């Protein structure tokens, strides 16, 4: 499997047909390919690889003017690099001397056997992961088992994703240059998974234009990462031994080096369903299991695609996957990040503030108690209006979301009142909570109930987000009447979402349910009058 000439990249062409193509084909027909066909965390990993490859081939862009001209240069530059560049021999998955992103002389660390290559695919229902993303793992016959398999094209995608999103904790053991890298070395999170961070990329009408839109020029890299931090792609500066300081510094501290992290040292075995791997390069400063590395710029540097937020304590944190949908965080996502400050992905600095832009917000949600367990994948496609590039308008958008959150709080209290009246066990749980006597199980049940209770409300509002954007787009214009009407429509949509959610979740089929419904409705009406 050679990434340059063999088909491995899942893509959609102009006729809306899905197929696999090689790197050569991608850049030989740049206008043919519309989008990648990948899961969110896979898309992040492959985008980082394509960006790194393109910026290496261009050795730039140098500055903003060079970035404008780079689009037309990308195809020939990359094709020439793949044929004649320094890394031309680095893209063969099973090469004896330079296997793609692998340590050629990595050896098994124990005699207990090697792990299956299916470990590279975090969506497989193995270990603590459920069948959420792996329905074929559900066997129709009790007690039967299904052999797990990864084709070479899936191995490329899975290995890239594994290196970017591998969770902290116990890893396998391996030997390299006589040194045993044991399974209990306390491996850290790979760079893209720390804190369940969300990644933002600009989306354009073709894959090549999407890659171009997300490139950073050397001036921006010098500004954000420091001088002489451009670096080399990992395949041009692979470590030759565990303590190869030159290669390690390039991998950890430079822009190109970090785009393809070697968070785990791997070696695929040809014609085998097993592989060798162990803990690789540490990209974080603190182990997850001891103390979470939370403070951006203090504990770690943010990735180029991350969104940095200013907390109430005036410290910087990452926008992360969780219960809050990305559209509610658009003010943070759409703001342009200054050096060592808060703001969205660095690629947004390429966008003209008078043009709208489509973005992808991608990520992975893990269990807070078991970081190796994937709970969900996040993919949100949003359009950022030019109005949101103005700080004042972002503030108004944020205020409106804050108003929605206040309504959500009142709505939950009303729904909770309904359940207290209809469910004695829940009444006792709420009583224990108010007295500070709730158990861990109580707290978990309460949190699950709260999230489910208002999920319908936020889904309804998301469907009406265009009304909020109509109002935002009219800010600062002379269309006072239209602006007032747009604002009124959005306010009605909020009230309608509150009523519909309450009516959907709180039935009235028995006298007790009717009494509960009236008690909860009284809370809604009282708050609305205030």
C-alpha cells in the first residue's frame, strides 16, 4: 500500500459518487473532488495530514499575499514533491526501511503476543467501547463471534486517527534499539483529544480549496508559535532512537512536526492481523490521570484548529465536546485569535470579514471516568455570517444564547416539578440532593435526567437558528422595521420551543399527571411574567 499511487482516500466526486483515490489522483484532478467521506475524528486527522503535505510541498505560503496565490500552485507542487521531494520514499505502508509513520525496527516487548490492528480503529466495539459506531459487531447468534478486519485503506485512516486521538493510560509494550518501553509508562493523550477539544476547519466547494483555506503562512506561524518553529513533517524527521533529541524537538515544538504526531510508536506487520506499538512522544505536560492539563498557554499550547476561550477566572481554556452544541458557541468559534489570547481556529485569519464562510466543527466526546471510552462523535456544519466577525454583533448573539439558557433553566425546573409530583422515588432523590445527602448514583441519574429534559428544547431552537441570524444580519443597518420583526420572530421561536418541550415531555393522561402538569406550568408562567 503506497499512499501516492494506491487508492485509500474516501472521497466524493462532482457526480456525488463515493470512491477511493490515491494522493496522485487527488492532486492530478483538483477540481473533481468535492469532499472527504470520513467520521469527524478521522476527518481531523486526514485534514492535518493533507495540510502538512501541502505546506511541506509549497514550503509556505510565506505571507498573506503568497497565500492568495498558493491555490493555483498546490497541485503541481504536491505532485512534484511526491515524485522528487525529500519525503518521496516515506509513503509506503509496509516499506522495510521507511514504513509510513512507523518505527521500522520496533520489536515486541513481551512474549504474550501482539495486539490486533483493530485497536487502531477506536470506533470498533472492543474493550470499553460500545456498538454505537459498530453495528456489525452485534452478532445475530448468541455466543458467536465476528472476526475483526481492517483493509489496507482503512489501516491508513485508522493509523492517522490513532496517532492524533489515542487516549492516555496503559499501552502495549515494545522494544526499540534495545530499550524496553513498557505498558505502564503512563502514556499521555495524543494532541487532538486533550480535554475533548473541538476542531474547526473551513469548508470550501472542493477538497483542494478546503486544504488551501486551512493553510497557515509562515508569518502567522512565526507570530503564533515563535520564530524558527516552522519545522519539518514527521516523515522527514523520524526519530532514529528513543532519545533522538533533534527529532523529538521537531515533533513536539514545531508547526509541521505537530501536525502528524507520533504519540505512539507503531509497526504494522505485513500479512498479519496484529501490530506492534507502545507509548510514543509525549505532547502534553501533565498526565490525565493525575491532574488534567487545562490552562492554555500555561500548561500546553493550543492546536491550530482549536478554539481558545476566556474563563470566568480570566484563564484560557479549550472549547470542548459536551452537552453544548457548537452553534451556541459561535461567538467564540468565529472570533479571530490573537497571539497568546482567546479566539477561534487560526485558519479564520485567512477569511475576509465581509464574506460568509462555511466551517466544520469536529471532535470526540469521551467518558470523564474512563478516557478510553468514546461516548459520541461531534460534527457540526455551520455558516458564519460576515456580521459575526464584528465584536459587537458577537456580543448580541451571545446575549441571546444566554437568554435561551435562562429559559432552559426555568423549563427544567418546571419539568422537574412535574416529575416530583408524579414520581415518589424521584421526589426522594431531589430531597436527598437538597439536603446534600445524594450518592454518586443519585448525582449521575440527576445529570442524565437534566440533559435529556432540555435536549428537545435545544434541538427545536437549533432548527430556528436562522431566525436569530436574520436578526444579527440586520444589526447596524437602516432596516429598523425588518430588524424589529426578525427579533420578534426569534423571541416567539424561543417561547414556542419552551411550550412544545414541556407539552411533549409532560403528559396529562391521569388526574395525578394533570395536577403535576399544572404545577409545572405555573413555574413557566410565573417566570415568563417576570
